C-alpha cells in the first residue's frame, strides 16, 4: 500500500470520526430533549418536529443544493469530501439511533439527571469537536459549514463566528414550533459552546503559517495551491551554496487550519519536497486580516 493511499485512508477515517461525533451530539443529547441547534441539522430538526419527516433526508436535500451553488469556488477536492460527508451524515442520522442502544432514552435520562443545560453543553462539545476534526482534514459536515468556508475565502471572519451568526436566525425560528422561550435559549447556549469548541480545536482560524517549499516540481505544486486552496503563491530564486545550483522556492501563507491540506497536496506532487513552516504574528491583506489604524483625537 503506497503512501498516497495511506494518506487518503487516514483522511477519510478522521472525517468519518468527526462526523460520528457530530451526529452523536444530535442523536444522544439534542433531539431526544427537543433542543434545536443551528445549521441544516437544526432546520431538519424543526421540520422533523412539525411533520415527522426524517432529519437525514432533509439534511441531504439542502446540502445538495448548497454544494451545487458553491462547488466552483470551494474546489473539486472539497466538493468530493463534502459529498461523501453528506452521505455519511445522512446514513448516520438513520442508523445511529439503532447502533447506540436506546440512544434517545439515554439522552432523556441524562437530561433528567443533569438538566437541559448540560445536554446543550454536551451536544455543543460533541458537534463542535466533530466539525473541527472534519474541517482540519479539508472536509465539511455540509450545510452552514459550506457557507462558512465560502465566506471565509473572501472575508477575515472565523468559521465558528460565521456559523454562529447563521445559527442565531435558525434557532430563533424554532420558537414558532416549540413556543418555549427557554428552549430557544438552550439552543443559543448550544451554538455558543459549539462555535467556541470549533475555533478552539482549530487553534484559532485567524492564526496563519508561513511556508517555504523547496521542490523541483514547484510549478505543479504552485498551480495546485492556487487552484485547490485558492491561496496566493510567490516564486523566488535561490542558489544552493553546496551544489551551486539555481532553484526556485515557493512562499505560501495560509490559515493554520489549512496547513494539513497543504501538506497533503505537496506530498502528492513531490514526496521529497523540503518544507519549512513558521507561525506569523499577523497577516494583513486579501483573504486575511484588514489593517486597522487607530487615530488619535487631537
């Protein structure tokens, strides 16, 4: 089994693990206690409470529409992972209640023993951790995650914050179903915990790394970074002092959570590439933070 195959197996194993945590948070802690979260799962939950229509089916249909709208911007590789992730989540929503013995009963008992606040917190931790693991592998749990990554391509707003804003609206709409303001507040607590967990596990989406890439296949690597990660690449001349050979060096600055995807891409093109990575204190410009200058009042 070659290195590329092992990399794919590891990537999709971690994506599946993340999706399992995500769905577990919903199936065990949220749905049994009628706590509506955000995202497409939240929309699916509202529809489920109103009509009994399976959450997994709603999840699949809405994600299919969002993916078709964003596939060009987010790239083919991301789209493939998201399609696979969407199918996995759809299946998990259907089979997980059967795999976990009395999942709903356990969730209801947990809520009865510890209170709905703890259910909201646990659901947020599980869901946020699942999304973070999936994001770290270049995938997505679909829904508002797709919207978050789409916006994050062009605006310096963390994925967790974008999801938070969208979810505020979705959860507020759940009031017209439950007519219970307290449950709406638990929903807000849920997404606050989920967003914090997401950004914490991603080590802060604002953090960036500066990477130098030394490879004879620099053109292919540069093209893939530009086309798949949609990040700028600088090509610099260099001379090896020992060999006296003229070479090219690529300089790339990416968000920290994108670094694993970049490493995978480089390894696929040139497994012998030499890479140096350094954290940077601040990155300002398109795709990163905007320069903010404080003026003194005189």
